[in-house]
C-alpha cells in the first residue's frame, strides 16, 4: 500500500513537470508559424501570477480612482462638501429666524410698555437666562427717582439749551446708583484705573446714573459689552464688562432706567463686576 502511494506521487510529479510543445501551423501548408515549450507547472505558475496581478490592479482601481463610485456601497466624494454647504445654509437660516423672533419679541415688549432687549447686529444671538435678574426697586432708589422726575431742570431734552447748562452745577445733581453691590477698586489714575469697580451678582441690572443719550453701545475685546451715556454739563458715564446691553446708540435714557445686565465680559475683567467711569 505504501509503495502504491509513493508510485502515485511520483507519477503526478512527473506529469506536472512533463514538457509539452505548443505549435501553431498554417492550416493549408502545415508550415510551423510558432512553437512554445510548456509544462503543467509553468502554466500553473503563470496563471497564478496573472490572477494575483489582476487582484492587485482591481484593488488599486477601487481604492484610488473614481471607479468606486459605480460600486454599490461607496458614496460620492463630493457628498461631504455638499453636506457641509447645506449645514452652513441651515445655520444661516437659523440665525436669521432667531433675529426675526427677537425683533418680533421686542415689538411685543414695546407695545406692552416693557423695555426691549437690545441685540447687537455684529454678534450671534445667544439665548440667555434672565430669570435671576433682580430689578426690584428699594425705597431709597424710588424716592431718589421720584425726586429726579419732579425736578424740571434735570429733565433730559432732545436739544440742551445753553442757559440751562450754565445754570446747572454738578454739585447739585442727584446721581442714581449704577448697580447694587460693593466697591472693590477705587479711582487710581496712576495705575491707569480711571473709574471704580463695583462687585455685584451675575445678572444684576445696571442702571443709568443720570438722564442722557446713549452715544456708544457695543462690544470690544478689552471691556466686553460697554455702553456710554452723554449727560448735560459735558458729563459722560461709561459702564463696562456687561453680559448684555438693553439699549442701543441714540436711545434717550432717564436716571434709574435699566441699560445693561452685569457680567464679566472682556479681557480686562477678572470677575462679575461693573467698571464705572464718570
């Protein structure tokens, strides 16, 4: 039995290595045109190399050319770019809808007699929580407000008369408290601090100290949301580091009216406070 198996293997090996001659002849004259010596082993090796080459070539075409688009399961290479462009358009539409909603909300507040919320046009609309804002008037503030409102010489006019400005003295002005809190830094021009810092709770209402007109309202990298009010007698009050602004440039302001919400915006801010200059 062992001998038969061995003989069978020898026969197969000889058959594989057996050489054959492939001849191409003319059909009419039987003239030899081409001849090639072959063996089964050479044929198997050649076919194996061709199959491996075809597999490598097919893999390269699928992986590195656009032919893969025609294979089910592969997506269009430009699809990601189209999705990105559609995402940008959707974000722009969402921003526009938020601006329209804020505009309609402000109109509704004006019709109801409430103070509208000023949203800067150069910044994205951000949804803020104003539920913790404390706008309750204390007795002293109410008395001061009533006193200011009853004095005609302190009423803000759209155009200031020269006689009223000359007859008014700064020492006779009654200023409103800008925000509830405590003083943390004093006026110190030697160190470049041209105002006072008042620490307060986040979301506290910032109020105008005197009647006037808003001449600047916006944001910058150092002082954050800042609003500036022009008063009579060449007085100017500045309120810095707010989290948001409630008034815009050109608004007429009376003493004690909310103009901003306290916060900690700007590179120079170290915590929730109001930097106030006069």
